[in-house]
C-alpha cells in the first residue's frame, strides 16, 4: 500500500466522564518506520491503543489504519488482521494451547501447514518455549505469557507490530533479549508502534520517539 500504515489527524478523545484525554492529536507512521510513544500513568496510552484497534472511537478527528478510515465498521476487522499485538488488549485465548495461540494469525491467513510447522518450531526455539507448547495460558508464568504474545505477533509477519508496555511482566534480562529480537525484526523492515511508560533502553532502527504531553505528542 501507499501512504502511512497509521494516520491520526486532529483526533480528540474524552473519558466516559467527559474529561479531555487528547486534543488535536496528529501522528503518522510510514511503512518501514517505527515509533515509540511514551507517557505516564493516565496520559492516554491505553486510549490510544484502543482507538487504533477500533475499540474506542474518538470524539472528533480522523483515524486511518492501512489507508482505511476506522469509522467504517468493515475496516476494523481488516485492520486487526494486519496487526501483531503484544500486551494490554492482546490476551491469549485461554482455551487454546501455546502452540495454537502462536499459530492463530497463520491459521486465519490460511497459510500452508508446512509453513505453520516451520515457523512454530523456529519461534518456540527462539523464545525458549518448546517445553510449553502444549500448555495453556493459565499455567504460564508472566514472562512466558508475554513471550508467547510476542511469538504470536511475529509468526505471520503482519505489516504492523503494536506493543503495549513491552517491559510488562519481564525481568530486565528477558526484556533486553526481547528488545534485541524486536531490533532485528525492525532491521528486516517490520514496522512497530511501541507504547510505553518509559523509553526502552535499546533504540529501534528507523524509529522516532514521542512524548504524550498536554493532549498531544511532542
């Protein structure tokens, strides 16, 4: 596609009680680029992620994902299929095993069984999850749960990886290993939008960093 993967233009958002979260928020993420958006508690990070997924509509302004306005109901599921998500709203499916959760994007895309097996084996090894392949989410540690989310977000090489609080549930050593993995994926052209409370210690290639401030990005 031509144009940015994500585009917000003059977006205003309010809480359910009418309090302003964003006013005239504008942002664009070109293909092949990444962005880190940093904000403290209550700054609007969760609201931003929800709006990008069509879970919350802005009070005014325009949001486009992959060239389609999200105000069209049909655009929301199409956009979500192009996003590999980690954290926040991207919970694992409790009734599916680790392997089944990781494979879900490939199954939805109708990928061949041989490709599914090859990518699953590679990612289970990459994240040291081979022993957990047949387990279910309820039996995972917080670290394992997050690593499964990252593996699932990686398996189909979707155009955009959306990561909500990448350090959540991870010890510093594992967090750095995850960032190194994301760094490598970014070098291969994967676009990422990382929403975090603090700027990650490892900078992504071809990336920009923004701070949520006064209802906008600086």
